[in-house]
């Protein structure tokens, strides 16, 4: 079994790696990676555009 947040993070990680035009916006995609940690570590990996 895998936590849903791990699946979400893996999907966004693959998408961000594949297409540099993709970005995420919203109040829950900041440094901590959203309430459920679905974006945890992705800002450090792909950078901060703000």
C-alpha cells in the first residue's frame, strides 16, 4: 500500500520533469508542499517561480 500523497507527488514530479511549461499555483503548493504533503520537495527540485 502507498499513501495517496505519494502517488500525487510522483505524478506531479513526472509531469514537471517532462514538460517545463507546467507549473502549479495555489495556496497549498508552497514550501511545505500543501496540507497533505502532495508537493513536498518539488519546489526545491524544480525551483520557485515566485
